[in-house]
């Protein structure tokens, strides 16, 4: 049973963590609005507009988004520009959706509308999923240490992560019909899982799960309930998007499906609510709790919130030993997620 004291204590601790993180993030921003290292490209800043917007740092957010428009937004509405996409070179959808959501929340429509028009070209009209890259893309080079999402091995499939983040961008910009198609993709992905109490496959091609892959790349394709350190965020962001889709449409099936995705975590490893990859699970649980009042989901959101607070470094950032671009990326995400989660603790 969650007590009122626990709610208050966790909410206050989350606010303090967010304030420290925002102070650190603002200290990293250059006078022209950018974040260095510039040669990290899109990877360095794509989550920061949303982080700044949701904390009311509008001036800093507008400066950054204005810099993005001048230096990264292409005529086609893609993002990269003169400094490239960095570690997001082989993910065409996920980072673009983050920028779209953040820019729109900041009122920077001259960025969000071109970006969403480009993003919609990456939606599969048959499945409703969004491609990380198009299947006909033939990248050259070796895989990066970050794995198939950002390296040279690109199967040209669709996954829960990209469909959900792109779906959130569709909702933010009023493209509810496209969001509904993304919801249909998530519905199918859930219903065709062969053994969800053991493992959850997260990628698909041509409407079918990708179940065969090199063993050393398994974490990018499946959440294995027998292992720790899995990509729990895949089901977490699915739940977050579906809860928002329910709000936009009033269709209760989406809320039920959001709960079903979260319930899959019952079968995951013991670290499912306690590591950085758990962040989006808490995000989805917080949304579902706000809509249902079911304490089970509040407990998940609280557990994840408390875990993220413990993981925060002394500087106010997260992953302090990582390269600067990664620190900015992860800190920006956790500012956003903690802000969204603490709103559930009222």
C-alpha cells in the first residue's frame, strides 16, 4: 500500500533531482543555443528541447530550437544538417520525433511542422509502424558499439520504440489519424507475441516479428525475462503512447492495451524497475495511473522514480562517466520523464 507520506517524499525528491539536472543542463548550453560537442550532431541535443519545454525554460528552449532550425533542419524536414546525426545516423525516426514534440511544445512551429511532415513519410501505410530506416537503405561501415540501432547493421524493420515516439509526435501535432495507425501496429505487435511470459520481441518486418538474429545483438530484438539489463523501455514507451492515444480518442481499448504492455513487466528480470532502461516503464505507468487510479501502476511509477533519483550523479547529470553528448542526452530524457511522473503523485 502506497502511503501519502511516500507520495509526498518521492514527489519532493523528484523535484529536487529535476532542479539539479536542469541547472546542469543549462550550464552546458552555449550562447547561440547549441550544445557541444557539435560533432556529435543530433545525438547531442535531440531530447533537450522537450526537457527545457516541460520545465518552463522557454528562452533556453527557443534558443536551442532556433539553432536547430538554422543548422540542422533540412529543406525536407529531416534533421542533421551541417553537423550530422552522430550516433543517430541509422535511426531516422526516434530522435526526429523527440525534436518534433519539444519544438511543438515550445511553439516553434517552423520546426515542428516541417519535421512532422518528414516523419510521416517514414510510416508504413500497411502496418502503421515507423521505420528506423527504410528497408532499401544500404549503409556502409561496421556496426558501432551502441548496437543495431545506431550502427551499420540495419535490418530495415519497425519497432515499439519508434512507433510509440512517432505516435506521440503525431498526437502533439494533431495527426490523430496517423497516431491511430501506430496504435494498430502496437496492437498487432502485442497479439502476435508467441510466449510473452518468457520473452517479448520488439521488432518487426512486413508485419511479422523478427525472431531470428545474431545472439550478440539479441538485446535489440527481444526482452528476455531470464536476463537482466534488457531494453525495458520498449514496452514502457508503448504504454505511454497508448495511454495518450486513449486520451485523444476516448477508445478504451488503447488504455487496456497500455495496461497489458505494462503487465508484461511482471515477467521481466529483477532490475526491471531499477535501471536507466526502466525510465520509460515508469513514464507509462504514471500515465496509466493518472487515468485509472489503479495503485499497481502508481507503485511501478514510484519505484522507477526512486531508482532514477538514486542513479543521478553529484553534478546533477546522469551517466557522469559517459561522453558529454551521452550525458546531455540521458539527462534531458530523465528531466522529461521525472517531470511527467511526478505529476502523477498528486
